[in-house]
């Protein structure tokens, strides 16, 4: 790791001021992704702006019909939150299966979506639930937020402050974990609202994406059997030593069927 | 616990008092005055010529004290890393043994080969400077696969090693085997791969070198399983440091599994650099660095055949193996797939003749050497897969075919056709008990229940044997060992009667401080708390060959037992003098010397005190002091073995294999501490299952990059992958070790991979699958299922 200046501002404005116009500055949330990259010398910020001192960024609350989760909320806290468990159990369940104990007690929802790892879990939920990402500048729709592998709509110096989740009728997440890293080899989040069904897939492609064929089939009939005749095009999926693209395509369908079945049970 | 703790009880481990409090002292914890930090620059190419290395920018960086290259070491006459065991090929020629410079010069031969060593005040400075080194590589084509490396046009690693062939080795009588195959009623054959493994001990490798000008002595602190051997190899052969001028210390070591029983380049480099700079130099491997700097294990490709008569009796076995050496020969590299492999091919069976041929092959990969089990898991896997295959093809139950061919208890000692003679064992007894514990009878009901949920369930078996307690020196010498393989122990009795044991084995997780103390407590009647076990320091311990090959208790414990006997004899002499009786009349029991048939007696502690206050000793016949030493050289290997059953369930939708039950009944001889034995079996079994289900060292076939170079990609087994293991001993007594012990450290790793794959294949029986290569990972299994369900049209 290279040496860096450590800042721990206690207001959002102070944090933004430290980041603005400084190409060599990076925010740090849980550090579960950033610190390993710094240790490997792949990232070498000169200034590290710790977000953990900012007030109000780790709150979980209902605002009308919307569940709002602060960007600095740790995975373990989302998993354990009575409010999340009551209003959006699929999300609590997803959070409880991220990484391991240590990671869940450090890593944050804001860090996870800002990082947009193609195998991360939260992006699937954010996209399938049609959530809004609230930043220090604006509000971004989930469909516009995840741009490409490790790339989001965030501008330099822009901070995620909260994620706003509209509540679905039913929802569920199913993940087939990479046996080594336990990230998703394929994770499918299915969400049904009164007006639509949205299905987001993580782990399988270069970035989280919506599976339109699956959505269409489920919109007609929200039942696992509706997916029996559907397959997903493997050619756009990833291949690596753990899973080739055809296997990933299979996993997406298996996880989608299981997620629908689970959603029906819980719904 | 201020009491005698004898053989057969399970006191809590002495060493855990410091470990569970985080108070162990590992190499990385050690700080020496004026210590500098070292970092290796490692090759990013699998195969390249080193045209030039420009270190000038790196040298100019803040804090940098030196940047060394292979040329610098060469100019200083530093030698290559030696091989501890040479083999001779089938034509009588010695193996090809190309030089292995600690830092590469001229050429790099694998991703991770050391190119330069940077020393600076801090690790961060050294890392930053290493990035400033400019290396002009001329990249050459690389070869990583065994079959590929032997192809006529394959890239050649060495000019003088044609076809990358280190040695073409054989064992056994090929004409007898050929004749038996001609007359066989059935021949079963198999082709299989034994997957490359990366050991990943919890503590990464680390080393500190130091030179003291006044005494002219060097000290090396290192994460080693055998400090005396490092002193021998590095001191004599690499750096030319006389033995009395070199101290090697291996303090607390966080797991070894074989990975730390080699002499590594890094040890030599830090020691040499410390001498040049006159300051201590420390190197600690980064976690991901360890993936390319620690020796790897296994990596075989094998074709094997078994000849049987019409009753399924084994007639002969023929095995042809390609074994990956990596880019250079590691300390025991060529010994593992030959001498520690072929002699185990008889398994627990009566097989009249066996022939084995092994080609040791260089490739552009990390050197391959011993890893828990070392050769014996590979042999067991071949034998057990072949036996399963024969059973399947001949329509014989796989348990039954084993029973028909097992060596009966009465047939011991049993001479195999492949050198070794098993002294004792009861494979059938192990199997019958294991069958009961595993509820084999109830399996079909469980299989049907799984099927009702759309899952495949399978039952697998492995009846294995291993040779451990390395090793009878005479036999080892005949097989090419370049040193003896005895062990030594000193029992130092202090005037108080407390005991310090100095032993040449090394404890890095096995619980020696406890087990060895139990032996002494049992023998001498000294309270457990009054016994300290010292190891790992060449300045304190007389000599030793270290810990590997399940040898510590078998060979080291035997030396300790013999040294204890000598202490008792000396104690009896002192007691005879003190009690004014003749030596023959002095008996020693429960920590007390007494005159037989009288109430005259002295405690062990009283005699110890007297030994150091010899006012009236008859000095012509009785020396003061109470300290004895013994060197023990085993007369034979020991042969633990056992019968394991695995039960798995496979989800055909995802291909994931779930281990549902695991049962192991093992014969490890006399058990000193049942808790520790159980722990060793647990760890070993889990490690073997790691190989069977999860672990895989994978190289890119063209670039030679290691694709499984971190825990994100190299899958270690974890607690949640396992059910509670059912483990029970079924011991026979070793006939030639002092306490009847056989060793238990590698059993699990040797027995379990075959049991798992047997179970996976059994589960896939409805699909007609005959063999599955390791690891049985989800994608791999899903592919097999898919291909079996939708047969591809023949090309
Ligand atoms: C062993 C291990 C296993 C893991 N397994 C999983 C898994 O199974 N599933 C999964 O989804 N994830 C997994 N993760 C990742 C984990 O969830 C991390 O928490 C997540 O990737 C990043 O969150 P963080 O809070 O640690 O962010 P950090 O590492 O602190 O930051 C990540 C990036 O986001 C930026 N950033 C952070 N916060 C903000 C913000 N509020 N606004 C703008 N930019 C911001 C940082 O500058 C940095 O570039 C694993 C990580 C580890 C180490």
C-alpha cells in the first residue's frame, strides 16, 4: 500500500469539498473493496475521505411508501433491520448472504452499488426493485445508474447518500455463489409490483442487467412454470475458470425459477 | 494440571495457551535491531529471456539500500538450490538436474520466478522501488501442461534437457505384468488427472537473515518444518556458510502441510543480503505472492490398468504416470511421484505383480513438491479408482470386490511386489466397522429419498494404505536420498526433576508439545506441567530431520522413548548407589525408584537432585548429571490405513455436489492423545475433500499465467461445506516402532479424495458415468450431466 492522507470529515459538505476538483482523492465507505485494491497497489489515492463520520447516512426509514436506506448502512445492519425484514424481506435476505461476517459488518450498500462489481448482489436488487439512487447532486433511476462493469453514472466527487426502494408486491433473490469467492456466479432478483415484473441478473454478465424475456414471461404468468420454455442467450455472458457462459445461462434460469417459487411462497 | 498425564488421555494442548491468546511468535512477529525490509520482483512472464535489468532508478528511490539481481548472486559464487533426493531413470542414468538459481539470471521459467530483490528501510519503500526496476524480457512460448510439454515441438525450458524430460523412471517387473495381462479374464483401465493443488498454510512464508560480525555467525529465522535441513542445504550448498557459523530458527509456524519442508530461494537471499548489508533483512510473503512462490502439489496425468481373473481377483497392475515438476526441481520434487508413489500401488490388496512407469516433466509452472500425503494420495486415487472401475465393469459390488482382494490380517507381514513390506494391519476389520458406522445397509433408502426430490445420491468408498514414518535411512539411501532420515531427542532432567526435551521434529499445528510431554510424563512419571518440549532452533536442538511424512511421533517419538529409557537406566544407577543396592534390584515404576521387595525408595525428583550433587558418587562408574540423547533410525516405514465412506447428493440443475455423510475408520497404531488424532484426521479428511471438490491450481495454457492466483479464484474448503464427520479408530499395533505407533497426519488426505469421487460417480450411475476428474466442481458436474442426457452426435 502506498501512503495517503486520511480525512474523516463530519459533514457532507466538508466531504464534498475534500473530493471536489481532486483527482487523487477517493471516498472510502466500508473499505472492503477499496482497501484490498490499495494493498495490491492497483489503487493509490493520495487522499482518502472516510464517510463513516457523516451524520444520518446510515439510517433506515420509511418515507411514505418508500423504504430509504442510507448509503453507509452496513450489510449486517440491513440484514438485521426489523424494518427491512418487515417491508422488504428479500433485501434483508440478500444482505445476509453477502460475503462473510467480517465483510457484512464493514461493507456498505452505498459502497457496493458505487463499485458496481459485476458479481455483487445489491445491484440486482436495486435494478429489479426500480430503486432510486440519491446522490449529493441529484436522484438517479436504477436503469440509468449501472453503466458497465465497475462503472456507474456517478461523476467524480459525487457521493451516494441513500437508496430509495419502492415496495413490491412480492420479491425474492436467489444466488448461486461462486464456491471460491462466494460472490454471485449468477444471482437473480425478481420483483413483482402491481404494474410490472422486473428481473435483474447479476454475476452472469459483464454488468448487472434486466432479463427482458424472463420479465415478459412472468408478466403473463407469475409462476416458475412460465419459465420452463425460456432460455437466455449465453453468448453475452461471461466465461471463466469457475463457470462457462452456457453454465451461467443455465444458472440464471434455475435461479430465476427458484426466485419466483420463493417469491410466491413469501407473497 | 499438576499430575502425570499418560498415554491414551486427551489433555488440552499445552501450546494453545499461547495460540488462543494471540501470543505465538511467528517469523513476521520478530523484529531485529536495524532490520530492513525486502521485496521480490517476480517475473510476470511464464517463459522469457532476461536481456537486461536496469535497477538504477530503483536504487535512487528513498530508503533503498540495495537492489540485487541473479547476476549479483552469481558474481558472489552463490550456488543453486540443491535437490535432497535424486532418482535414476530406467536406463540407469541420473535424472536431469538443471541449476536452480535463487534469483533467475539469463532466463525466467515461470510466473513468479524471482528477478530481483529490493532492500529498503520500509516495506512500502521497497515495494515502490521494485516497480521502478526496468526488465527487458524477450518473451518465449510457454508450456504448462504435461502432455503438451512432451510433444515434439514443445517449447524447451532447458537447452540440455531434451523434451523437457527430467527422468523416465520405473518400478516393478514389466514382463511378469505383461504375462499376467495376457492371461486375464478381464482388464479394467482408466485415465485420470490428479489436480494441481496450492497448499496455502494460514501463515505465509517469511524469512529474516542476520549477520553478526563479531562472531562471524549468520542467523536465519524461517517458516520451516525442518530448520536443521535448511542449515545443511543452504549453509553448505548454497551460501558456503560453515555449519557452526549458521543458526536456523523456525519459531511458531502457522501450518505447513509440506509447503514449508523445502529449502526456498527466499531463505538464501535474505541471509546472503544480510551478510552483504551488515543489517538484518526481512521478507514476508504477501498472500497472493504465496500462490506463485510456495511450491505446489500433485499434478499428475495417469493411465492405469488392472488385470483380473473371472472371480474378480486381481492379477496385475500397470500404471503410467506423467508428473509435473514445474520449472525447477524443488527439494524433494522428483522423489514424490516416484519413491513415495509407486511403492503404494499395491494398496491394501494382494496383487501378484505391479509395474509403474513415471515420466517427470518440466513445465513453465511453479515447482511441484510434497503436499500433505505427497505421492500417496496420488497412488491411492489410482488404485481405488481402478478397483471401482473393475467392479463396475465386472458387475461386482464395489465393497465386495475389495473384500475379495484384501490382504487378510493373518497374512501380515505382507511383502508387496513394489519394495515395501507391510508389518501389520487389518483392512477388512476397518472396512466392516466403517460399513456399519456408515449405515451402508440403509443407503438405498436414502438414495430413493433423494431421487424423490430430483437429486442424485451416491455412496463412495476408499480403502487405503499409506507408508509413513519417513524413513529407514538404508532404504532411503538405496532409493536416492542424499541424507539420512532418522530423528533425535535429548531428555534433559533438571535438578528439580523437571524435564526439557530437545527434539529434531518441528511442531506447526500437530500438538507435539502436548503429545511428546505425555510420552515423557508416562515414561518418567513426571507431572505434565513439568515438561517442556523444545524444537525449531539449531542452536538449542542437537540435530533433526524435521516434520513431514507423518514422521514426528513415529520417528521422533521413538527417539524420545529411547532417550527416556536411557534416563531411567541412569536413574536406576544413581538410585542403586543412593539406596546401596545393586542395579538389578532397582525397579522404576510410577515415578519412583525402589529396591525390589523392600520399602526403600527414592522419587524421580530426589534422584534428579542427587544427579547434580554427586558428593559421594563413585566417579569411575557413575557420572554426575541426568541427560540422555537418542537417535532413532526406523527399521521400516509404518503403514496406517483405513476404510472411508462418503455419501454425496448432487443437484442436477446446478451440478453442485453436497457432502451428506462421511465415515472414517482408521488404523493409526497406538494412540497417544485421542483428541489430537481426531483433529489430525478431521483436518486431513477435509483437506483431501478440498482436492476432490474444490481446489484447483489452473494455468492458462498459452500465456502460462496462474488463473487461480488468489482466494477469489482458488477455492479452499470451508466449515460450511461439511457435515459432522464420523471417525473411529481401529488400531493394530505396529510391530517395529517402540510404542506401536503408526502416524496419523496424512491419513485423511490420502483416503478421502478417492472416497468422494467414488461417491460422485455412484450418484451419476443412472447416467452411465464411469469416472469424474477432480475437482468435482459445479460447472464440471453440470457439463457431465448435460452431455450424458443429450448425447452429442458423433463427429
Ligand atoms: C471477502 C469478500 C467477500 C465479498 N463477497 C461479496 C458478495 O458475496 N457479494 C457482494 O455483493 N459483495 C461482496 N463483497 C464486497 C462487499 O460487499 C463490499 O462491501 C462492497 O464491494 C464495497 O462496499 P464498501 O462499503 O466496503 O466500499 P469501499 O470498499 O469503501 O468502496 C468501494 C468503492 O466505492 C466508492 N464509494 C464508497 N462509498 C461511496 C459512496 N457513498 N458514494 C460514492 N462512492 C462511494 C469508493 O471510493 C470505492 O471506489 C465481498 C468483499 C470481500 C472482501
